[in-house]
C-alpha cells in the first residue's frame, strides 16, 4: 500500500493578519502540518496565530532551542499550545550550536547531549504531572522543587509528542532513545537519510529497548527546483558554503567526505571572500546536501526519501541566500509539488 504523503509547511513572525491567511491557505492545499522555527524569539507565537485560524493541520516547532529557556517554561508553553490547538501540537526541540546559545542567548552548554536528554525528562515530568501537583525533579543539571506551584488545569494530552532535531550521530541516537520523533537537519541529503540516519536512529532505539518504528521520521530537505540548472547550482553552492564556514560543522562535513573542501571554505569565508568560498563547493558536494535542478529530477529525488519518511518538510535553501532567492524557491516548491 502506498504511503500517505504528509508534507509540512511553515509560518513565520510577520505583521497583521498574514499568519492566519497563510495558515488557512496551506491547510486548504492539504498540508499535514505547519512548522515554525526559532532564530530569535519563541516559535510558538506564530503557531498560536496559526492554530486559531486552522482546524486540521498539526502545529510544530522546528526547532525550539532547548537552552533558550528553562525546560519548565518550555513544558508549560507546550501545554498552552496543545490547549490552544486542541491537541495538534508537536514540540520539536534541539540544542542548536554552541556559538548560537552562547552568543545569542548568553547560555553556555558544554554538554549539549546531556542537556537535551535531561531537558526532555524534565519537560515530560511537567507535562505528565502538572495537573496532579508536581513532585521535585532531581537531575544532574536541573533541580526543581516546585514548592508553591498549584496544580494546573488538566492538559489536552499527557503524551504530547516530543521530537528532537539533530545534526550528528549522537543527537540522532538520542532521538531514537528518548524521543517520539526525529526532525532532520537542512543539510541532510536523501542518501544520508537512507543510510547513516537509519543506522544511528536504530542504534539509539536499540539502546533503550525500543522499536525504532515507533519514532516518527520527519525528513527535512533543502530543495531548489528550477529549469536553469546553473542558477540552482550557484544558489546551492552559496547555501552549503554558509554552513561549511561554521567551525562546529567541520566534523559533519568530514564524515561525508568533504572535510578538505570545508576547510578551504572556512578559510575563504574568514578572509571575507564569500563568493570564493562558494566556488569550493563542487557539484558532488552541492548534491550531497541540496536537492536542486530540473523539476522532474527534484521530484524523483524527493520520492526516494519517502522510503523512510513518515512526514516531510521541503524548504528553500535559506542560509547564505538573499530573501528574493529564498522566495523564488519557495514559490517553485509550491508549484512543483502542491499546485493542483
């Protein structure tokens, strides 16, 4: 039996009534769910606006940065979102990069895996027990006594799903071990999803004695459809270079065989030569991380990912590209995959 194609869309903080209008349109187009991410502010704000304007679509964070707030606040925000959406909320949680948590939010997280693991445990403790009265939580990183906190109104669900975002194998294995789902990274290509990610996810599930099939796999693909192959390639190069320029991604690129190129990209980027950095991204490197080019080819590549996907987000390459190019590919994705 053919698998149901469940696609996510996205909503973003913006002015006026645009969020409700976009959310309604995406629901009418048949989207399975709507994601909101976190660059600065909390991602549930646009989702709350979308929840009030929709009835069917799932509403998820992709991702909420775990270190940006207390796990207790995250838990109560998730409970509020699930109530506002009448049981349609998915909490997508991730560690982000250390330089973002430290430079943007002023929080140093030297052990991101341990921090995320314990955050999930504390969030589940609050979601499952706040309506009954919370007992103290004594973890290695978090100790909360909850004294003086009255019981909350009953939640819509005590089993609200928590999905984890990941980049490297340690976080993917953690998702297999403790999470209800895995949200892919914008740099994970189709081959990486079909191979390494399945191995890591299964290893994590096995470590916890879980069935890996119980972990929802949300495949996130960076997609740039276009009849002009050279133009799409140029944009894919800029996108990949913007990530390769980050020191914390060095091991990830090395794992996929692009360590030397990533090193040259970092050096050029540090010297202020962004176009020169992008020039080090050859076709093999671009195709490893971005699905781009002629629409039929893009459709075929996306179809391969459905071998392992339970749901999917197709998003324009964003980092390193100007807004007009991001908008162009967003329109192309809608035309190629969703116009009837």
